[in-house]
C-alpha cells in the first residue's frame, strides 16, 4: 500500500510528488511515456527528430519509436500538442511563468471585475494563492528573462502602443514586459559566444541562447541535469522528487516508473462514500498489468487524458462536467516580415510579452523552419488569396487572414527566417461546456477507449471572439510599430497547447468536478493536480505556473486531510531545484 | 463489389485515379496483364491481379502526393510546372516531402485499420453517379472488370491498406470535382494535374466537408461513427496541408537517423538562412536586460 500514487509526470504531477516526498510520504509516480535520462544521447536538435508528432522523440507515445504514437480523435481541423514522457508537455514549453490575472479569482473587486469569465472563477482568492506562486517561483526558479534581438524588436513595437512597463509579478493593468520565465539567466560565456568550445558547463551557465527550446533543453553542455537552463519538470521537480531524501529533512525519494500507462483508477464505497483505492497500470513494453493500492490517488495526466481515464474507470459524472469546459486560449498567429535582422530563431522561444487583462495577451515566439511553416498553414480561414472558408477577416494586417502557404510561404521564408517576428495572440477565453473531451467511437487502443477532443471553433462566446479580435489588432499594431513591412494574420484553427480546465475546480457544484482543495467532488481521496484542475483559462497567462501553485496547495490539502500533517508553504523556506545536493545525488544515480 | 452500372463504375475509378494510373496513357499496367491467366501471385487466396495492382496503387499514391507536396512548397520540378508555380530554388520534391508523407501515412499515422479499411472500401466501391461529366473519360481504356475485381479483392483481403492510398483517392476525387478534365493528361493522378488555384479549390471542398463525399462515406458507418468520419475528413484536410508543409521544411530528406547527423544541408535551411554553420550549442545574441531590470517584486 502506497501513501500516494501520482498518475502522470508532466507539468503538474511531479509537483505533488516532490512536495509529498519531501514530507516523507511513500510516493509512486507513474508516467505513460519515456524517461529521457540521457538527453545528450537520446536527443538532437532536428525538428524531424524531435517534433515530428508521429515519430519524434517528443510525441504522445511509448518509448519505442518504431511503434506508432497513440492516436486521439479530433473531429475538426485542429491539432492537440500533448507529449508523453517524464516532463510531459513541459519538455516542449518555453518556460513562461506569468501569474494568472487576479480578475479570474473569487472576491476580485477591481474596476474591471465584470470583464472576466465571472461565471467560472476560482473558488478562492488571488491572495490565497500568492504564497504558492512565490513558493513555485522560488523552486523553479523563475527569473526575469534576458533579452535577445527578437525581444528588443518586440519591445520596440510595444513601446509604440502607449502602455506602461510592468515591473511587478502581479499583473494589474494593460502593460508589457520581459517574461518572467523558468529559464536560468545566462551566466559566464552563455549568450556571449557561438563557439561551442566555450559553451561547456561551468564556463557557461544557464541559457546559451541556442534557440532549441522546442527540441528540448540539454544545455549548457555538461551541466548536471537539474541545472539545465529550461526548467521543464524533468529538470526541476522530477529530480527533486526522486532525491527528496538528500535535500529535505525526513524526505523519502519518490519512486518513478516510466512507460507505465495507468488504465484504471479503482474505487469502492467506504462509509457510504465512493473512495479511490489504487490504480492498474500497464507496462508498455511487456504489456503486463500491475495493480497498486494507495491511500490517495492523484490524477495528473493532462486535460485530454484525465477525462479519458475517469470515464474508462467508470467513475461517476453526475453533473456532466467531466471533460467539459476545455479552454485553449483561442490562439491566433501573426507574422511580421522585416527588412532588418530580427534574430528570430535565436534564444529562448519567447521572452517578451504584453498583457491586457480582460482581453488576453501577446508574446513573441521564435520557431525553427518546419514549425514556422506549420504555424503559417494551420488556419480556419482557408488559403490566402484562394479561398476563405467563410472567414478571411481583414483588418490592420495585409490582405485577408488565412494560410500563408505554397509560393507565398516560400517567398516569405526566402526573405530570411531571421527577418521574421511572429506573435502569438492569446485570448482570454470563456469556459464553454461544448468544448470538451468525450470517449471516441473509434476503436480503442491497448489502454482502452480513446479520448475525443471536440472544439466548436466557430461557436465561441461573443466575449471570447471580441477578445481575440482585439488582441489580433494589438498584435498588428505592435508589429507595425516594430517596423514590419508586411503583417500576416493566419487565423489559427485550434492549436491546443495551452490546455486548461477540463476537470475544473469551481465555486458551484453545478459546473465543476473538483472542490477548491483539488479533491474530486464525487470520489474521496481522488485528487486532480494539473492544468485540467484549473477553474478557467486564467485570463490568458500561460498556465503552468498557476497549475503548479494550485498543485502545491493541493499537496498541502492532501497532507493535512489524509496524513494528519501541517501545511508548510507559509512556515518553511523553499529549496531551489538547482540545489547542488540534488545535482550530486542525480550524479550518483547516473541520471 | 455491388453491381453498379459499368459506365459509372468506370467514371468512379477514373475519378479516384485508379483507371488512369493503371491503364491510361503512360499507365502502369499493360492491358493484357489484366487477363488473369497472365499473372502470378504469391498468395493463393488472392487473385493474381492483386499482385499487379498493389504497385500501381502505390505509384498512384506517390504521384498524388507529389502533387500535394509541391502545393505546399513548389520547386523546379514538373509537378510545380503543371501547377503553374515553378520556382528556381529547390522545393518539396528535393526536400523529400513526398517520402515524408508516405512514410508517415503508411507506417506512423496510428490510424486503426477498422476505420482505414472501410474508408478505402467506401472510396473504391463508392457511387460514381455524381452528375459530373468527365470529358476525358473517352481517352481512358474501357477495361475495368478485372481492375475492379482486383481492387475489391485487395480491399477485402486482410492486408493492411496503406493509408496513402485512400488519401490519394480522396484528393483525386476532389480534383475531378473541381476540374473534370483532370481525369487524363500528364502525370498519373488527377490531383497532380491541377493548377495551384484548382488544388486550393479542392481543399476548399474538403474543408467544407463536401457533402457528396460525406454521404458516400456515411453509408458505410453506423452512428456514432458517422459523425466521427465527417469530422475526421475536416481534420484530414487540414492535416494534409500542415503535414506536407512541415515535411517540406523539415530535415527529413537529409537526416541520417542512426547517426543523428545531416547528409546535406536541408532545403529549408538553405532557403531561409537557418543555422548557416549547422547546429550550435549557443548564440551570442544576449543583449542585456530590458531597462536593466534583472528581477521584479510585488
Ligand atoms: C510548444 C508548447 C509551448 C508551451 N509553452 C508554455 C510556456 O511557455 N508556459 C506555460 O506555462 N505553458 C506552456 N505550454 C503548456 C505546458 O506545456 C502545459 O501547461 C503543461 O505541460 C501542462 O501540464 P499537465 O501536467 O497538465 O500536462 P502534461 O504536461 O501534458 O503532462 C501529462 C503527463 O501525464 C502522462 N499521462 C497521461 N495519461 C496518463 C496515464 N493514463 N498514465 C500515466 N501517465 C499518463 C502524459 O504522458 C504526460 O507526461 C506549452 C505547451 C507547448 C506544447
Ligand atoms: S535557448 Fe536557452 S532555454 Fe532554450 S533550449 Fe537553448 S539553452 Fe535551453
């Protein structure tokens, strides 16, 4: 009997595992995908090798890359970018760690209080979460982003919009700033040279500006695993969880098993209440099934996989909200082409942002060629100049929105990938019941019926649509202000990578799955601790920091409720994940 | 095989490209080969012509996907010329994007046979009575009974159907809807014969989810799969464009997967000036901190 079983070692699960392992609980962390213990041997920097969603080392699938990826049903033009493996989707991410806007929490009474998704707020206040934000920020650690050329160009554009610069962690008003991100700032020779002989640890520390964030961070060369620049959880929380005995007094290392697909959460009636008792998981390699019992089970498989596991486990869905309210920030993509050098493919994928509480935000995003091309062709507005698919909006960009492809894309790319600046439009989108995960009628895979992700792209709420249009216009203004000679709007089809709130916690039992503690309303001792637990789309800020802050809070609730322990966030000091004790122990473990 | 009127059967096989690819001008099968006595097969359960038809379908798929990848990234090749957008610099064919698509579709898209098989069967057994006049049809030879039989036997066998074949069929079906003349001409496949604008028009039909096609496929699926199949079509339409583009701009054609090194500089890297000296450990692009601020507090 374990104390706690955590399902999924992505953005959220390792947070609970680390926090509770530090308290001496017996924690089992099960991850469906691979464990990339030796990135220098397993990874490269090639898009085909890394980012091919079918066969790349970053995909949703088992360790053995000659086996197919796990297919999921999306009954619309869309793309769900989720990853399996230790680190989960944070292996891909850019480490941007803005806090959620205060306006999406209970009790907010700013002048703009009615501008948010007021029907789907967090069931606690912003100030309740602040100590947890601070705890995660110190642990990762979160830093103010270093600036490269592409950020400088972004700021040049932002300066023309008449907005102030934000110099606080909390976003209070429309403003722009360098990202607060979970990327170690460059130190030593990092960021100052392209000579690879001068970029070995410890001569170089932190971000070397290599520009390969999407292909996985394994830099600086020779650094201990927990000191790689990008703080995906495979570099931060997971190393801490499995070395908890060396850095936490009374800590017990969590056990991590990769290639272990959880197919069922077990439950039984206890004292008249449905209660989680353990899990069954399947070894992807041998196909063997294992069953383990636990005092508490934590689901952290992500927004698409948690509902699937819930349904496949036969757990109750009384109000019908399991899998509903899936928010995705209704992204859009704007491309500016410049006469001058923008440094687009260098440095961290995104280090500058602009926030517009009540509407959403913008961030620059630098991409390598194939992803750049992919991003230019994922549209709901047909092909520019050919057909519009009933859309093709015009505005302060050039021509109608739509795919930039074929000869036009080739010409754009031939102008130089380092003469582009691309901006991600992030919408403050409403929680909508119709955007959801159900079980697919397509054939099951070896782990059971598969999830189906439905997005009603054209039926979003008026507020959501208004917000996206508003932010797209701001993006065009910013790009022009920065000196773009041409601005394209792609009108993305759903590119689902800021996934949120499909198992949401909420104020009302009518439209939420979880209590504010993260515990399932319908099943005792079953918690959800990842993006799916979020109450809403946060107003636009990237989700992982808030997920991890909420997961930390949930870990405390688990410890208090089921292990008679005391909370620690307000009384103890966090240990930073780059701690040398973690490095030494990881070295001893050969990791 | 349902006993559809031979003429409409013939039109249908022409529309998905099979008739032309097998028997048309430059076709891959000598007509005489379709006589069963002339063909041998390794599998005693399959009629001999199946062994002949398999490579034809593979070539048809390749030709169709050539038409698709140059649509994503034109180059100096004949397909880009036919499309009307030739380019002097290397394009999708030089970057190996067609192989990328075939490899992905046939080996990696984890698409269940339980769906692929009926979709392929629906496409091949489908109605031809679309009301579209096909002016080029008279250029194609009339033999089709054997061809039909071979296809049916192939699809009803328990061999996994390479997904590239139904995808090619879908594109060709749309192509002849957009331009009926595309049933014959240069290249093997109707889709590859289209102009850039016509290819775009074909995709417009898929994105709307062409109602004829949905009707055609729907009869083969019970609820709730029906809805999934039409949704899948929308997904496939988008994915074909996005994946072809990803493949054309990736290192696929020159990446040695065992050594994780490049055999040559990728087409997209030369085109866009990416990584002029190959992969790096870092760049000297660190300028400093905006307004000199290295940390913030509330
Ligand atoms: C390209 C890209 C860039 C991004 N950039 C940012 C950014 O800058 N900032 C930010 O905040 N967010 C960013 N995100 C989003 C970020 O990656 C997610 O917020 C975060 O990873 C979500 O964490 P999660 O735990 O909810 O899910 P995931 O990270 O997806 O983790 C779920 C894990 O659970 C495993 N799993 C699922 N089901 C099972 C099962 N049944 N049994 C066992 N294991 C299972 C999966 O394999 C996976 O490893 C980005 C995403 C992408 C794709
Ligand atoms: S740019 Fe920095 S954070 Fe991104 S992969 Fe390179 S070293 Fe890591």
